[in-house]
C-alpha cells in the first residue's frame, strides 16, 4: 500500500551519527521531527541516505519525496511526502509461538444412592464419534462407534479421524469407558478423547480452515433398589479431571479456538441437570472462559462453581490446564411408586471436544503500482532540489 507519513522529531545537528536511529524511530512511530541548523535540504538528504532500509521490522522502503524549511531557531523540519512500500510484510513466528489448537482430558459422570447398593443397568446405547475437516483436505466421513451398556466394565472408541490440508492437519478421536455407576470420556490407560488442529507447513501462504470434533454420548437406564430405611434420594456428580487442557495458536496470522463442553439429563427432571463449557481462543490468549448452568431443582450456586473452576486453571499465552479435579455433586430427592422399592430412570448426556483454526492467504505486494507512484513524485523532487 502507499502511505503518506508526516514525520517530525528533534535531533541535534551536532550529532549526525544519531540521525539514522532517529529516522528509524520516527518511521516506526509514524510521527517524528528532525532538527538541523544549516543546509537543511542537503542535510535532509544526507539523513535519509543513512536510513537502514534492511531493518528486519520493515519491508524495503523507497523514499519518493522530501521537503524542508528553516526558522529563526535554526531548526529544520523534514517532511516525508510519501513512502512507497515495495515489499510485503512477512511475519515469522517467535520461538515460543504455538502452532496447534487442541483440547484433551477426561470428563466423568456418575449416579448413586446415598447408601450402599449397586444399580442394575437396564438398557441404553453409548456412542462415540470423531470428525476432521480441512478446506484443502479430502473431507473424510465422520467415524463413529456405538454399543449397548453392560453390567460389567466396558469401553469403546470411534477410532482416529484425520484430514490433512496444505497448511493444517485436523485430528480427533472419541473414547468411552464405564462401570456400574460411572462413565467417562476416556479409554484404557491414559487415553482420553481429544481434538486438535496442527500447523504442518507454516510456509504455505494459502487460505485454509480446519476443524476437529470428538463427541461422547452416554445415556443409560438404571434400576435402583431401595431398602426400607434408605433415603429416597440420588446423588449425581460431574468430574472434569485435573490435567484436562486447552491450547490455542499464537503464531502470527492464525486464528483458532478450542473448547470442551457438555450436558447431562435425567428422566427425573424435565430439563437438563446441568451444562458446562470451557473455551479459549487466539484473540484472548491470556484468558479462558468457563460457564456452568444447573437445574434450579438442584439448589447449586452456579457463580460459585464457575469461580471455583477458574481458581483451578493455570496458564496463559494460549495454554491452559486444570491443576486439580473439578467435581460437582448434587442430591435429588425421588418419588417411588406406591408399594414399590425400585426406581427406574435414565441418566446421561453428551461431551464435545472441539478445535478450529483458520489462516488467510498472504496478500501479494503491489510493487509495480507503488514504483509508478514513486516515480511521479521523484521527477518534481529532482527539479526542486536542483534549484537549491
């Protein structure tokens, strides 16, 4: 682009060695003044020739206009009539820049009686899925897997899904495991559900978008038998495991976000037990956001829970992790059918892991146009300087 820059500063003529630094500073700030006592036009030319055109902070610059005037205090005010940018800005990532958006970790849901006793799984179908899409990739189909709950421990996975473009690679995988009272978005060992978008070729100057998502759906039907002296209440819980992490890109020219969200329902209530969302994006690299909303019937303090979660989050500059387990528990009174000590109900929900990234193509420099505009200003300038 062509930029008109008015430059004013104050530098002493007695120390001409400082003039190059002074001009560099003024161009960076787009407002400086240079002062000189004599031969203002020629001195001005001399200053300009000392400008370090190869400074890494700036593209090549061609000066296409200079003027000057003196006053009674022997001050020269230089005016750069125009600066023609003959190259495009190129921005390199710093050593600690992040080139991956990712979310990973374990979310755990459970239901139990207030007193000892094991429920019976009476039905329900679990499902895990993984999608990955890059605008310059092959757009693979969503991978998914499902099955029926059992009364014994079990697990399942969607399998990894990947889509590779020119600049990004999107990847995700969903896991689920369960026992008699609990289900979690994890597999065996340390494997957890995750989604990520990674820069695989930073040199690519293309427009590209990518997204990855893993989803775990876990509704299950339970049968609880209550003893005569059992309180007629159930205890529901949610756990987000310590070590769960979000990461967004901080490398220049990239936009990204990462989030972990979920909700739980039960047939004992007409609306959700609760829902939550933890997210971060590259526009706000030093903050992450956690939101929690619960059913009023549970009597929870949502604001206090949000604050408690944030107190467990550490990090910044695009990286965030949970230092300890975050757990929510809520007691819900239940009504048994007359003459029955068995309660049958469903409970479960969904957990989503999502990562997104976008890069815009680098603009081409309009060098020819700028050079032409520069020549239009140079010709009158030569005539002007020749008359001095």
